[in-house]
C-alpha cells in the first residue's frame, strides 16, 4: 500500500531536549516536504527536498533541520525545541521533484513542547 | 510573496444545502491548484486539482471547482452536502518553484 509513515504520532517533551520525527515514503517519490498546522494559520511549509541531498527552506524553517540521505526518508530534527514549536506536523511526498503534483500526506505527528 | 486566501473560515450548514468555498491565489504566472480535505483526526486528502484545460474540474465525493483566471480564483462547490462532509478544506497553489502555498482553511460543519 502506498503510504507516507510518520513516527511518533504523539510526543510530549520538554524545552531544549533534541528530538527527531521520522518520515518514510514507499512510492519512490522525488519531492518530500514538512508542514506544520496551527489553528487559524493553515499549513505552512517548513522544509522541502527535491531529491537526495537536495533540501531547501520553506516559509517557517527557523528552529528546524532536515536531511535527505536516502530517497525514501526525510526526518525532521528539532535541535532545541521550544514551546512555540508545539504543533501538528505533517510530512508529505509528491511524484514530481518540483512539488507541483498532488501531495500524499502522512497521518501527522502531534508535538507538545513544555 | 505567493499566497492563497480562503474566506469565511467557519461555515455551518444543514444537510442538503449547497456549499461554496472561495479561494484566491496571488499572481505568479503558471500555477497548479488543489483542494484538499481533512476529516477530523485524519491527514489531508486530495479532493481535486487543476493544471490546465477545462476550467471546471470535478473531484471525488461530488465536489467540483471552477478556475477563473481573470479573478485569480479557484472556488470549491458541492450542490448538496452530507453530514459526512464535515471537515476542514484547504486550497493550495504550486507555482512551479518547488514551493507549495496553502490557505488557512475552511472549517465546515454540516448539521444533520
């Protein structure tokens, strides 16, 4: 089954404790992206990747890092999480490396930073 | 900056009523447009998309959208909603620059 898998689904942690949210897709998609969803703000793009070793900033990259060492994986790293990063996070992938094709979304990761 | 605007963030309507959600995108040359739906507790799913051709696009679950280039709009419609259409709806635009812009969403509640 074609899918985008995120882990963990839920995480409560404390300020400053490094965390990683994993994302994996099994569709051989070129483009992968991370979004955060906040009430009243919709989805905002954090980082995206057009291919292995090619990543770039989205609209709200501050406080986040990503890597794309393998085509299927695109982890999101919070080196020193802060309460303003409490949010619902979605990973997505898309066939075209330009990101202009429909996105396939994961089930989301709800992060709470205390 | 490329952006997408959605109006009337909260919409409440009764079953069998018609639904129309507005979406306006900022000018940026060629643009691909999408509507996504997010049912409670679930991830976003594609409802329909417009790349080129017929400006009236039909999607899943009886939804359709009309692309009006002169108005920079891509409004979503459904003639008769059901309780199961309760969800949040997002308009999105891709400008071919590797970025995707989403609107803030419309929370739609259908009352049985």
